[in-house]
């Protein structure tokens, strides 16, 4: 055990930039359940990439726990997290990067193999040794982690001694103060409460969409799709139509995260009595289907047609519900045409669909995801021209229609102008 080194240091760009990879061992092993992988985990990996030739992210499988995601899903989400992170620099407005983030991003661009994602069962130290790692990496938040990390360090030391081998151990504090309270448990708690908007800042967009896929299942109005043949018809509609459409490969913004964002605010208005709804069931049904067809001409008409085609047979009591929902979908158009439905529910659905425009904290992420989504199907020049026309059209008139949303008008237009004119 004489060769073992223990490093623990606060986040400091000057310190991290002064370290050379040769100063440390070559392969670091960062283990966790990662259910889900958060921006806090991402920040630890960025720091580790400045210290090691290679970082292995080990996903532990603990049979005593019941994770939300299985191992393959967690592996996929971690890969998507790094894709989201790198694409954010490509599509979003320039953001400040710490020294370690800049170095990590550069390393990933030059050598994607510097990160490996593996799944394991059993003890972390055995998995690290099997993977050929030299060092165990532990992440530590400011609050609540120090004592547990110290206990794990002592326990790992004893286990290694029993194996007549050693690993170096390094503890990396979460570098950003805004992430020191973030944990997988916190994120899951927010989703369980339907607080999809608050959770957005703690995970990358692909992880948020994957979480929404799990948690929106309980919010989907599946009961309206039951028929005399099968009571599970509603679950099939969710899986075969909603999930399949919204989780398609190029749905970076118009996906289930967008549905969760809108539903979060509509539920807030309903639960607090801030708004009165003529038929919340019809509004909720319309929300889930309003973008089920997207990116093509007459997408609203086609989305409404999908919903009508799924209406259960021989159930006249649902005729009005489905027709009202289809009518509401038609009023989510954001072009020059005036809304043909002036009902309160139509205005609320129209406005919540655009609420992200007034979200100062998440607007740049939204704009980046829109660019990422449409750039996959058209040239850069075509996208820029179309986006400019869309933003200009929105700025020429009122964006929001319901009185409750008028307070967001100034913030939305400020964000639109910032994107359009670059200030």
C-alpha cells in the first residue's frame, strides 16, 4: 500500500490547468448508479479528463435497488449527455467555459475514446481493477457527501489490502456551486412531483426527454382510449404513438420534454386556481398530440387527424372530447393566421406552447435544440433564413393571447431580439 496517493482538491482553474496528465496515473474509474446521469456527474468527468489519459464511467448494478432505468438505458443516456454537451457549444450562443471544461471539450473532439462507459456488478474496486484502471474517482458535493466519502475511502483501503493490491484514490468536488445540491435522487423527486421545468437545469436535454418518457406515462390520459376489446389500449397508444413519435431521432426540441414543460405550467395554473378551464381533459389530450406530427406542411391538421383516428369505436360519450381536443390542436399554429378559436382553453394551449420564449434561463438551450433539430433536415442557409422569418413574424405582433400570459410578452420579445440580432 505504500505506493497509494490520495488527492483531494477544490475546483481551481489555475490549479487544474497546471496539472499534466503524466503527473497522475493514466486511467481513472468513476463509478455510480447514474440513475440518471446529472450535470453534476458531467462536471466531475470534465475535471477528470484534465487529469487522466482515459476516464472509465462505471455504471453499477445494485440488485437491492429498483432503478428507474435499466443498465442499457443508463449507458445510452450517458453517451447522449456527452453528445448534448458538445453540441451545445455548436448550436447555442457562446457560453463561459472553465479551463477544465474547455480542455475536456477539446479532448473529446480530438479523441472520443478518452471516455469509456461500462456496466458492472459487485464491488467497485474489483470492477476498476478488471477495467485496468489505476485510480478510483469519487465526486463530492459541498453538502452531505464528505463523511460518506471518507467512510468509503477507508473501506476501499481495507478491501484493497485484503486483495494485496492498491488503487490510487482521488476526490473531486463538484466544481460549480449551482450543482452542489444536485443528485440523481433530487432529479427523480422533481419528476415524481411533475416539476419538469425545475428539473431541466440539472440534466442535459436528452436525459430530460428520457425522464419525461418514463414519468409522463402516469400523466397521459390513457383512460379515454379504453374500449370494449382491451383496457390496455391507452398504454399501447402511449407507447406506439406518443413515445414513438416524440422520441424519434431528430426530435431534439419537439419531444416529450416540451410536453412536460407545457404540462407542468398548465397543472400549476389549475392547481392554484390561477386559470379556469372549460375542459381540462380535452386540453390535456390536445397537448399530448399537438406536435405528434411535426416539421411538415399542415402538421397541425395531420396531428389532429392522428388523434381522431385513435378515438375508440362505439363510444359516443367521447366524441365531443376528441373533437374538442382536435380543434384545440388546430389552434397551436404560430403563423400569420389568426386563431379561429377564441376560447380560454385555446388561448392557454397556444400560449403555453410558446412559454419557453420568455424563459431567460432556458431560452438559449431551446434555441440551440431548435437549430439542432431542423439542421438535420435542411441546409444551414435554409435554416437561418427560415428561423429569421419566424422570429421576425413573432416580433411584429403580440406573442401571447391569454391575459395571464401578457406579463411574459416583454421577456419573450427581448429573447427573440437577442437571438435575431445577436445582442
